[in-house]
C-alpha cells in the first residue's frame, strides 16, 4: 500500500504530532481538517520542526465532494482518521451533533475511500468504548477482548465506527484496518512548537491546569472527589502525545506488512488520579494550581487504565514517557504560546 497518507483532523493536537513523525519518516502527508478546533497555521510549525511542510486541504469529512477531490489529487496508500468531536460533556448535551460528525463523517469517509480504491485505514478510537470496567478488570487494566459497553455518547459514537469498520472488512476482506483505542493523550512536542491548544473549552485537564498556572483562571475545578479511588478523584491513564503518535506509525507499518485487522490499546498502563496530575504539573511549572471540588460530570467514569500488552506484542510499541515528562513538555508549550501572544 504505497502512496501518500491522508490525515483527517491533521491540524489538531494529535494529528500535528503524527504529521511530524510521518514527515520525519519520509512520508508524503496531506492534512485534511475543517479547522473547527484547530489552526491551519500548524502546518508552518510542523515545517519548522521537520524542515518541510505537509500539504493542507481545508475540508469536512461529512463533505463527500471535498473528500473525492482530495483523494483524486494524488495516489493515497492509507488514511489515518482522527477527525471527530471529543468532549464527553458536550456529547451528552449534543448527541445528534456527535452522531453526525463522528459516525456519519466516518461513513462518508469510508465510502469515499472505497470509491478511490484506498484500502487501509488507521482509526482513532477511544478507551471510553469499554464503559465502566468490572472491579477485577479495573484493577488489571482494560483488555481488548473485554465486551465494550460505553456509558457516554462519545464512546458510543467511537464504538459505532469500530463496528462499521468490522462490517466493511467482512464484506471486503482485502481492506485493512487498525483500530487504536486511546487512553488520555497529554503533553506536547519537546520543541514547544505544537501541543494542545483547543479552540473551545473541551474540558481536558492539562489545558485547564495551564490556564490556572498562567493566572488566566482563578482555580481548577475537579469534577468528583467521591469516586471509589485512593484519593476520591478519577483515575486515568495518561499517555504522552509523542508516544501516541509513535503508536500510529507502528500500526501503519503493521498494515503495510500485511496485517488485515487489529484493535489495540494505546495507553501507559499506569493509572493516575487528578490530584496526582495536579501535583506533577505544579512541580513542572513551579506554580501553584489552586483547585476546588465540583460534582461529577455526566458520562465520566471513576477509573480506567490500559492493559497495553497486545500493542507490545503486535506492534512492538509501548509508552516511554511518564507524567513528569508529560507535564514538563506541556508547560514548555504553554510558555512558548504565552511568549508569542
């Protein structure tokens, strides 16, 4: 499956980091993004890191004609599909919007790929498809053979696309698909040039802590301190965005070697509480993060983390960076943004 790589959602947080790795590996990359939660200027920052810029096409995955045009513009060997809305709270408030963008957008993309003869896709799924793990599973880590039972709209849309990919492949066995179930991406590129900079308040912990550390927000709101966890706050599996990007290249390489289908976790396997992350960010930034407790958010889970064993076995991949490195790189990015503002 030689050819260019189409990276949907490529101007976003995760997409920009994947793009730098693809370019460094000598790949031809086209970013396809509707800029609803990203900035086209990321292409120039990627160029500053890599010495060359990816192509950029503004477009929406729900727009079949736009997809047809970009897929006809050159020979594509694969698509890495990241375009999707990702806020759990927003998904609960606007379920039809999430279904339209995440599910219908993916359906339109797959139809356009079929028409263009592009047979390989790496799909950005989510650990939220697991739902609330049983106590034993929560302690051992979520495994890919667990029965998925998402408890929020966001997770349901991701599982719907996973099901769509499986059905598509059963009908067309020559197609190849890698489903990557992310845990909690965080951190930034070590250069400070790219990182998490959501255009809207997506509810992610790291940018909110940064706002407090920079004095732009009085305090951090921690949603829920009555979970059945050691300190009462939710436990999550934080993975450095650079480790996550490396996982995509490993999955792409596996598809190129002939792997037909896979579903793997991308996580560190180490659960960390919100209060642990606050402490790590305070150490990295040298600044206090005042915080207050608030009620749990609808759709949030008490705890989950990955069993990353299958990714090690199938991809030779594992997370390399801990929360100290995650917070240091994230803070470096925030300082770079503040100095250029």
